[in-house]
């Protein structure tokens, strides 16, 4: 781990603790369920806290940090930002397979023919699974988009 990772871990710890503390101010009805509006922010922020603590305490590996790996992380972050921006315009069914495929390739780093076919399969299967669970079984609305 580099010093950069430790600083990101410390920032994540501060952010998650602040958000966990602010979640205590969320009002819930007395007849509410155990899994109410306070549960999800606390769950997500606890996960962020755990990952951030791991970044701070993990020992340095033998050897220097990989600059190409950091570049891939920035690419994956950029793909995620573009996904969020394109979702309201193009809709879930168009943007999600593209996001999953590019994310799969960004994390793996290898762009061989086999890797590309795996990315396409993961994109289609992942999108179909998400659609089946949320749209069909849970009957929730996924973003439709303005163009499609």
C-alpha cells in the first residue's frame, strides 16, 4: 500500500463515521419495520468503514506500487461516472451492459479476445439477472431513460 492508499483510507473512515452519526437523525415512524430508512445508510457506511480500515492497516507488499493499476482504477471510476450521467438519458437496459462490460475489462486489464467475450457474457447475464430480480420479481421501476 502506498501513502496515497492510507490517505484515502483515512478519508473513508472520516466520511463513513460522519455519515453513520448523521443517520441517527433520520426519523422513522413508530410502526416502522426493523429494516427502515436508517438501516441502509448504516449498512453501506459500515462497509465503507471496514474497507477504509483495511486500507489503513494493510502492510506494504514487497515492491513498489503498480502505476498501471492506479490508471485502471481511474478508468473504472470514469466509467462509473459516465454510467450515472448516461442512465437518465439512455435508460437501464442500454447503459448497464456497457457499464458492466467496460468495468469488467477495466478491472481485469487484459483485453484478449477471450476476455472481451467474457465481458460481453458478464454484461448480458448481469443485466438480465438485475432486470429479472428487480423489475419482474420485486416489481420495482428501473430507469427508463428519455431516449429509449
